[in-house]
C-alpha cells in the first residue's frame, strides 16, 4: 500500500505536513505549505510547494535501484535549472536530496472545475466527457496544442530532450503550457533523439485521446514548426526542423511496420 | 449496456464450440473451447475441452528458421488436430467455427496452418474466423484470471507491448523500439549455447536463480517505450570475451569473485525485467488503472511475476493477474476463445479473406464484444 511510502518520506522529512497529490509511475507528489529555508520566496505561488519523492522500488535489484534514483533525481534538477536559465516555462527547483530522491519545487498549475490538476490530459479528458465535440476542437484547444508544440520546439532547439512527453506531463496555467517531470531527460543534438521524443508524444496522444488524436497531433506539430521558425534561431531552426521531421517519418515507419513474430 | 453475444446463436443449441489453430512461431497449438449461451461471467465460464501443443525444438545455438518451422507444422497439424478432437470428445460436426491465427507471426508457419484451417472449414462446411494473435493472448488471460479491465503486459518471443483497452480497441501504450524481450533472451541463450529444450527462456530463468553478482548493463527506457538491442549487444560482448578465444576473466568489483554465465543470465533478467515493470507502472499511472495482467511466453517467468507483484503492492488496491505456461505460451485455445467471441458478434472471414499477414497490429482489431 501507499502508506508504506508515505511513512518512508515522513522519515526523511520530519515535521513537514504533507498532502498526497498523486502517485505517478516512479514518484509520489506531495503538497506542503512549508518552504525549507525562506519565509517569503520570489515565486509566483509562494504559499504552496511541491515535494516530489522517488521511493526505492522493491522490485529492482538494490544496486540498479540506487543508481536509477540518484541519477534521475540529479538529472531532473539539473534539467530544471537549465530550463529556468533559458526562460522555458517549468517549475523552479527549491531544494533537492539526491540520495533519498527528494526534490522540493515550485507549485504550478491550477484546478479544473472537477477538482483535478490542470494537466493537458485532465483538461482534454474533462472536455471530452462533459462537453460537445465542437468544444473539444475549439480555438483555445488548438491554441494550447500549438503552444505546447512551440514549447517542445524550443526545448529541442536547445538540444534538450524531455524523454517522457505525454499529455499528463504538460501542465496548463491560464492557457500557458509548461513541462514537468524530467526524470528521463537527456541532452542530444541528434535528429533521431528528437524524433523519438516527438514520436513518444504522438503515440501517447493517440492512445490517450484517441477520438481527436489526428487533430491534436496536427496542431502539436504546427506549433513545433512555429517554435523552430521563431526569429531567435534564425536559419538554423528551419534546417534542424527539416532533419527532425524527416527522421520522425522514419521512426513512425519503424514503429508500424516492424515485423512482430511469435 | 453489454453487447448481445447470442444474436448469431444456432436455434435449439445451448452452447458454442470452437476449434482454434495457432502456428505463428515454433509452437503448433490446437484447442477446443466451449461457451454456453449468455454473457461470460464467474458463473458462466468458458470451458477448455482440450489444449494440445507441439513445439518445434532446434539444437543448442540455433534458432528456428521459418521454412523448417513450417515443415514441422505441416507434418504435425493433422495428428495434433485429431488428438485435440479425441480429447475434447467431439466430432467435426459439433463445431460452430474454425478459428486461426491471421497474424502477426512468421509468414511460412502461419501459411501452413491456415491451409489446414481452410481445408477443415470446407470439409465440414463451417465458417472461418481470423484472430489477431495478441488479442488472443489478452482475451484468454482475461477469461482465465477474471481480470476485468487490466493494463496488459504482453511479452513473448516476438512482442513486447503494454496495452490498455479504450473505446473498443486494445491500444498500445508502450512497446519495444527494436527487438522483443523473448528474442533478446533467446539470442543470448544461443550465444551461451544454452539448450532450447523445453525453452531457452526457461533455461535462462533456471540459471539466473543461481546467479548472485550484478554486472553493469545499460538501462534504456524511453517514456513508455524501451529498447533492448543495445543491452543484448553489450551482454553478448561480455559473454564472447569470457567464453571465446580471449578467455578473459571478469570479477565482481565488491566481492572479488569471478563472474559466471549464471551471473550474466541473472543480470540480464534483472535489468530487462526492471525496465518492463517500469514501463508497465508508467502505463498504469497514465490510465489510472490498478490491475496488471501478464500474458505471453515470457510472462510465465516467475521472477518477472514476482517483480510485478512487488510493484503493484505499492499502488492503491493494486492487483496482479498472471497465468501459467498452459495459457501463457502460445496455444490453440486462446485463438479458439478470441475467435469465438468474434464469431458470437458476427465477425467471420470469407474464404478469400483468410490471407495471413506477418504484420497485424493489436490496435487494428475492432473489439466488438466489449463496449465499456
């Protein structure tokens, strides 16, 4: 049960009131009102903070487990620090404990009418369940998808790879998207890695939002192109875009046409 | 509302019987299944009348080639079908439909089995039902374990997929970007010249139980997808260094003890299965589910089942479902079961439409028998 994990994290963070927000695949996310070292931090939301905890996984060999927990926590913190330097929207890091897999960060996002966190996934699902088809394909959805694509384009132009792009790893705040969850992130300038990153997102959209996935994916790609064509990257943007898109077509083919024996 | 499964029932007959033929890889399987009228439920289970399998086994260090595997299937298919009918105590005329694997799989073995299916269908004047191999695994797993709407980890010699149901399709959330898990294990078994009898993966599992030291191997998870060819190349390189001409000795850094073939098997399993469990957990978190069902040949590995259990215990109300080797490893009964579900919702194939295909994605199948 999750109680075991909550007990574990309270051991590392004694006397910190924690409220469980969600249990992701590899981490537990908590909310707290306590800042570890400043009373009035310079953050957008300075009353609540997020604590992300990567528990040790009992199914993994202890050696594999320790190295994965440490590497991913360090990787995520560094990635987030680099993003904030570049001015790409993502939560800011407040503090981190590599060995125990704890990151303390800024609390972003808002609540949807049904009380869930405003991730792209939850928002699209909310629309799909409660609203009409036209609403699901309305202009603000298109704009949000475009902006997400643009954000990813900017990330890739800086040779940064998210590694786990899904609609649940994109938060929306007043219509502005931002990325979260960088445990699998890496740095690479290869079109191949960027294409796989895009392909992972494309497939996640296809399986999670299957009804309108064609439109969503199209809008995301449009935004991605726009991100590359922005004036700050000049001619280089277009060249990189062409390479990545060509590679994306290869990767897609690899996925669908792979022979599956047995 | 649930789907009416009895729209196509024969008047006056209280049950259905289907014959399933499977031969997409080196196993030739024939099974007979019986469904009573009405919805399948805990009180109205599908009944396995017979489940016969014959495996084509090659010498150590060799894989099975399509041509030879097809010849094996051709030689044995009549005998295996006869045995299945005798064990089920039925005649050809008792059967409602003949189900066969339409893909994915190896072309030649698939072809030789579909020829048998077509012959029987014309001989007994019965409809044919083409079945997607992966859907067969999923439906049989659900029926045997009673899992209602699980995230499915499908791991076998040719497939590695994480699947979840949504809107009448089994959608693929994660899969291998290069080779399949079973393929990876089989090829490593060939490098070490581990026997293929009863199965290379089984022998690796037994050796891994004796392994103690973890050798450093790459760990490659990309979102909900994974990649295994790099790991295989790495571990094969180590094995060649150790057992090839160089005869290089490797030692464990901590204990100073020599690394053995058992340690390599142990390390390979630990790293590959950690990756599998991780992507499964990612899919579970992504679709807010709490059930896992493991199907496919590699799913009968006890270490994988144990790791999956440890993972699911840390999730709210988590439940794991797994089957034993009778239903995990390719078999005819799963084809019969999934085919019969198709038949009961009116999905049959005309003779011209029974061509097999090596490439048949799980999400291409329209799951007419579910509508939740």
